[in-house]
């Protein structure tokens, strides 16, 4: 399947909560293949279905050689320990800001057979699990920034050549 274009900040699909998956058939298999192909490029840690224009609760991840997906994911555990590293997003290209996230995260969902799966991670994988779940809830990492940093980020986004121009990029 093809690598799907990434929807950019400003596209309404990124601000709409995704619907739970209820049908486990060929269309879902094709979506998961597209998500896995779309995340399996250099510099990509995760891709959520809304980022490729599909309003369903599915995301893929590719962190430290671990490639996978989760359908209907829910964050079920977040550590009290915090990481405050720079974070970016394919839907907000070339902008990176310090973003507070739990240092460890656990997501539960299902696979293509509707069988339970659990993914847990620390560091970058924990950040990815939280970031992609946010996408499914209609949130962007910009929403997690403190007020002053968020204002600066939005100013930079509005001045970017991609803002309000193209609605997607490969």
C-alpha cells in the first residue's frame, strides 16, 4: 500500500475526535497497512489515522526498530515521572518545542483480529504513545505547551510556508 500524505495543522480532521473502530474487515486491514507504510520512513515515530485523513481510532508507531499499530487505543497508565524533551509533529512540520509528557506510558487496544494488545514504553516510545493517542482525541502537541510557548509556536506556524497553503504533504 502507498505512503499516505500527512494532513497539516489547520485541517479539521486533526481537531475532530476519532471514532472507535467497529468493523474488522478488509478496509481496516488496508488502513493499518497504509499506517505502517506511512510510519516506516526515516524520522517518523508515529502516525495516527486522522493524520492521513481517516477519522478512526488507529495509530502506528516505529520507535527503536519496533514497528506496530494499535486499534482503539486507550492510555491506561502514565508514570508520575516526567520527561520534558522537545517534541515535533508531522502535521506541524519543522517546529519543535519542549513538551511535558509522562516518562512511561501504557496503551491498551486491539489488533486486526480484535484481540487485546498492550504496548508499554519509556522515553521516546512513551512520548509517541501519548502523542498519537492525543491525535485520536483531536489534540495536537501544541495544545500541551504552556501558554507563552504555545503563542510563539502558533506565530511560527502561521509564518510557515506550509500553513494555509497545501493541506497535506507526503
